[in-house]
């Protein structure tokens, strides 16, 4: 991942964190003394904001940490409703049937 791709990725994550916090671009801009257009350009294209300190300030304005920025929520595994069982060859024993 090159620098441009990294900044685009950060911008998308910042947008996710801002939306998760229920904040508008204008609210974040006011809290960080930034222009709304700069926040918007960063979220959309990773442009105008290049300093990690500025990114940190924006992330903190959304009441998140830098760890939240870099640790995206992992998709949850689909849980099966299949009952536990033991198998050996063609023999299968359902563990729910055991006393």
C-alpha cells in the first residue's frame, strides 16, 4: 500500500468513525478548527490532510482513539444450529442424545 492508498483508506475509516459517532462533517470541523471542505476531501479521497497529528485530532473529535482507526470491526462468523456430534467412519453420535 503506497502513501496515497493509505491516506484514502484512513479517510474512509475516519468517515466510518464519524458516522458511528453520529456526527456531521461540520461538527467535526468545528471541534478541530478545520474547514468542512478539508474534512470532506479527506474522507472521500484522502486529500488535504496529510499529517498524522491532524488525523489524530479528527479521530479524537469523534470520541474515538487511533486504535479504533486502525482496528476495523471484524465480520462475525455465521453460527450454525447444528448440534455437536462425534464421528468416526460411518458412525456418528449426537452429543445431545447422551445422558
